C-alpha cells in the first residue's frame, strides 16, 4: 500500500472512532451547557387568567386537561428528589418516572434514606444544575423550606404536598387528600393516602411542569 493510501486509511479510522465516541456519549451527561428550557405547546383555556396573573403564594385551580398540550423542550433536565417507601411516595415516583420516559426527559434520581441526608441530598440535586427539581416525599418538605429560599435560581416542583411559605422558585401541585405542609402544621384532616392514584399523580406532574415552563411559579396548583 502506498504511503498516501495508508494516510487516507488512518484518517478514515480516526474519523470513524470519533463518530463512534460521539454516538456513545451518554444522554445523561449534563456537563455541557444548554439553552434555557421553553414550553412546547400552549396552555389551554382555563388554566389561568393571563390578564390577572396569580400573586406569589396564590392558589390556582386550572380546568382539567388545560395543561395537556404543554411539553418540555428537547433536552429538559430533571432531578427527582425523593425519600420514603410509603405507597403515596412510590406512586409519585412512578408518575414522575413515567412522565420523563414519555416526554424523553433526561432524568436523574437523588434519594435520601435517613433524616440526616435530607439537606445534603437537596444540595446534591441543586449541584447537578437541572432545569427542574421535582420533590416526592413528605419528609422533604421542612428541609426544602430551609434550603430553597437560598437558591432562587433553581426551580422546584413539589408534588402531592406544599411548602407553607414558598418562595418564587417553589411551585406545588396538590389536591384534596394531599395537603401536607410541614411538621409544624402536620397533616390536615383531609389527608387521604388513597387519593394518591396513578391518574391524579400523573396529572399533578404534568400540570406542575406546564406551570413552571410557562413562568407561573411560586404558586399552588390545586387539582380537582
């Protein structure tokens, strides 16, 4: 083989290796910067009155399904922050996981198994710099209340519970039967673990994400 042909062959091999390496890069590699997320699709009528935006800490009651047309833009990065193995939490985790799969979201999970891990795991989730942290598990509510106000640049979505005094970066999706607001306030008389159905938790995840994507944050989304 001539030197020229050997050179061409070598370059082709190098190029092939480069393409293969690029193709094998993990879709969960978050080291590269990306554009800010944006909603794909629009909120339907009845989600919120745009002429009178909700005030901070307000509660809105959107029409069922008014969030269905909203999807995250490609490459949306989410951390599922969770603790607990009770049936409501397992149902919430399944709802987030299934939503991420259906929407092709890049999802990482951070789990706290003991109380002394709550704040460190929240910090770990923030350090991953996701577009959104979704919290599942009542025991995280009080630690989140301590941490989130110091990280206003990070968006949080609490599903199936809410912070008593959320800052502008903490949104909640809640319903009758899911009303935990922290140890100081405890469970309300309407708390009902059986209300955490797959259908309701799935709707809460989608409604909450749709609200965050549209800049409607720091509020409570109350589902019928």
